[in-house]
C-alpha cells in the first residue's frame, strides 16, 4: 500500500481508519489529487515572467511575497496539449526538496478526505502519463482520482535547473 497523503486517525466503531487528505485538481479530462501537506498555497493565475533558455515546460517565474518562484506548466510536463489559461486556471505552490515551485493546473476542485482502503496501486500507464509520477488511484463512488507525486514529476537534474532560475 502506498503511503500517500496525510494520516488522520478518526474513531469509527472503536477502530482507527486511516484517512488521506488531498487537494484535487483537473488537467484535461482527468482528476488528480496531491497530499495537502505538500501544498503551500493555491493562487489564481497571474502574469508570469518568461525566462530565456529555460526548459519548454517552465512557463517562467513569479514574485510571490518577495520570493521568486519558478512556474511549471503541468500540462506540458505530463505531455498533454496546451490550453489557454482561463478564470479557473490556478497555480499550486509546493515545496519540493527545499525548492518552492508553482504548478499550473486547469482548475482546483476541493479538499478531499478519503479512506486509505479505497486506494489501489496504479496501472502501468494511465492516460498517456508515465506511471512513475502516479503513486496510486483512488476509487471514489462516482469517479477515479489519480494521486500524483509532484516530486517525481521532475528529475533531479531538472530540479537543479529550476533552482538555477531563482534569480532573486
């Protein structure tokens, strides 16, 4: 069983059931979830300053409360087609190995608390996204939720390149 998410113990009939606390968001037609503990903030789309010679999936940088943050287009990084930002587009701010990075997503849905017993290991390939990014799949009543490991979305070399964009 994957150790995704926040462990929250809630008493139910004198036994503990582990709950995962996730933020769900959309990319294309797929719904993804990430551990809420990894998220520092969720911001509306704002003007992003481009950085010359940066990888194609890097949209640029923003200044957030005095901190320069590289912004990754998660659609591009996962091999999905480009989409113009709209009123629902959000930037999810996360900390990955001492680097603060923003990921652009189509929309943020909700905070979910789901029992760990509805989580299953990922199949080899999901919607064209290499399963190394996917930690598990949540089987909700009316939909599937792909649990994404944002730390695995970037290689060690890519993380170092992005840290280099920190031109403060």
